[in-house]
């Protein structure tokens, strides 16, 4: 970082630097929050200069030579402003983002120094616990693997693929929590959970991979347990589909619930 680069802020804002010097300044700008702030403050001034009537301003000058110099400078600003504007804004945005990331990092570090990241207040813990109901462990229930999913229980087995799915739909203030268990599914596959609304529109809620052992198979007896959420209220959900997706994006429905 050099003192000359700090002095280049006004020249860069006016768009009078050549490509080499402008590139050097942009590299410096990314790592210099003070120059970024100064550049941001100069942009309104450059906008004002670009709208100045050079002829009217020159008429007020006492010296013809000085007036010609001023008129030349203003004309240069007008010509260069549009060409340099996008580059200035891009560099300014990059510098502001870096500066904001540094500021956020400092705030986060400050929170750690104060010990705020080690514990949660009782109210924070209560809010967190109310977001999603946890998936249960196997307990001898009627679902796949003895699970009892929270909410309204739905189940289906596709006669063609043999894939079985249990779904628990639980209404929340923010929408619907979708808990689901999948069994008798073999991989390797890329799968997704799709919710179909009562008006026929669909929405992808979750995606995951199935390994070679699969889930709910002889090689991997345990079912796959996952959760997803949607803003849709329960009454707007017609059914759900578990689909496989190939490398080209084509999908195949493995099971539909209900």
C-alpha cells in the first residue's frame, strides 16, 4: 500500500486514470476500507461536475487561459464518466462488501470475547425448541422401523418400485413441518421430496443422495429419516412425491403419499 494509491481516489472517481493505473488502484481498493469510503463520498461530486455547463462557468473566469483549462477538464469528466462509471461502481461494491465482512467479523469476534456465543438465553432456547419437532427413535410404533412421526401420519408403498414412505405433517405458525421415513430404496440415487399443492403446482422441499446400500434394505435395515419445511398450510397440500433425478435432470416418481 503506497501513499500515491491513497491520492489516486479523486483521479479514479473522475475517470482520468489510464487502464493500468486504474487496475492498480482497484486492487488496492479491495483491501483499503478508508479509500472505499472516500470514493463513495466523491461519487456525488463527480455526478454534479458532469452536469456543469462548461461554457457558463468559463464565462465567469477572469483569465482566458484558465477558462480553457477548466472547460477542457469538465469536458473530459463528461466523456470519461460513462465509460468509467460501471468499473467504479463494481470496484466500490467489492470494497464495500469486503469492508462489511470485516465489520461483521469484528462484531462476531466481539460477541465471543464477551462470552455471548457460549450460552443461549432461556428465551432463545425456547424459541429454538419450538421451530421443529424432533424425529423420534424407533419405539415399537406402527411406522417404518417402529417410528412415530410427529403430526398427521400418512403412508404408502409403490407397487412398481417397492419404495415405502411414511410422512408426518405437522401444522406450524409458519407453514407445515414435513417429517418422512423412506425404506426399501436402493442406490445409488439422487432423490428429492416434492410437495404438490391442491391447485396442481409443485415445490421441491428437499434433496438427498442414496448410497449403494440403500435404506430399509438387507444391507442397510434402518430407514432414512429426514425433515423438511414448507410455507404451505396443511390444507393446501394435496400429496407428496419422492422422486429420483438422473444426471440430465429427468425425474421419476418412486412413491406418492398418500
